[in-house]
C-alpha cells in the first residue's frame, strides 16, 4: 500500500485478538479478568477466580 491509501477491513479482522474490557452492565468482563492473570479480591461481578466478597465475609 502506498501512502494515503486505505483499505476496507472485514469486521472480524478489526476485533481479532481484542478482548472486550466491560460487559453489557459495565462490569469488567470475565475474559479481561482472566487475561489480567490475578484476582484483585475486590469482588468483581465476573470474577473467574472464585473470589466472592459475601463468602469471604461469612455472609450468605
């Protein structure tokens, strides 16, 4: 491609390799939290590490 030229990008190509940071409710997505690689122990709604504030505080 020469300078100034543009090309059409297929929709799947634009999102390839990208992870959505937030879910529909505005919470951090499970995929994002997994990619981050550790639990912050803040009780994230989509925590993939099994941490839940209610369980840790002894509440049901």
